[in-house]
C-alpha cells in the first residue's frame, strides 16, 4: 500500500495524511513542517502545495521531508514563481512581493528550489511551470512583451512544480 503525506494541507487535504501548522485546517495532525512527528522512511510520497515560501528555513523543511520518505519515494513541491510578470509589474509601482504576501519568507526561482532539493539529498529532480487560468487581455499584452524580448516566456506562470526522488 502506498502512503502519501500532504504537508501544509490547509483546507484541501490531498493524500492519506494531512499535516498543517494551523488548527483551522483539515489536517489530521497539527505540526511544524520542519519537525514532523513521524519515524524515518514511512511515506512513499510527500506533497506540499504553496507551503515552501512560508517556511523560515526551506532547507530544513525539505530535509525533514527527505527523512520521512522511503527510498525511491517521491516529493512534489509547488511554489510561487519569482519570474512571474505580476511581481515585476508590482515592483514598478513600489510594491514588493514581501509587502503583498506578508506571510511569505521568500519567493523562489526554479533553480533555487532545485539546489535546495540537492542539498536536502534528493536526486532525479525535474520541474515544470504550472498553468493557471489567465486573463486574455493581459495575455495579449504580456505575449507582446515576450515577443519583443522584454520578458521571458516563463514569466507567464504563477507557480512551478518540482519533483524529486529519494535514493
């Protein structure tokens, strides 16, 4: 039987067991993601959706998930994309990401999360951008900026997903 843990499940648990820091969540267990109350090598898969940016120590966050995963277990992390065009637009008006999302400790580029995963002990690391519905009028404007070379195409994506394996 395959066992999946959803770290930072919030109100929408995805997996067999949900863990969250908030008592207002649908979590089965209330715990800090950097100090999970599980033995080593228990889970086949660990997921966390938009949680990494809330961690004051993302490396410890990932090391703890590495600890509780079985060998050949998979981790899937979805987090905000620092390249997202709206963060650039907000900066033009003097609004920083930290001001907009006061509960975020940091925002990541895919290469940063990949490096953290490597430091935590994961291998076979891959990432992809996650598409979310966008406004068509804004898409035209942003597409024009991408065609002119002002922005990169990955700035269209609000989030990205990183997957890795424990060996």
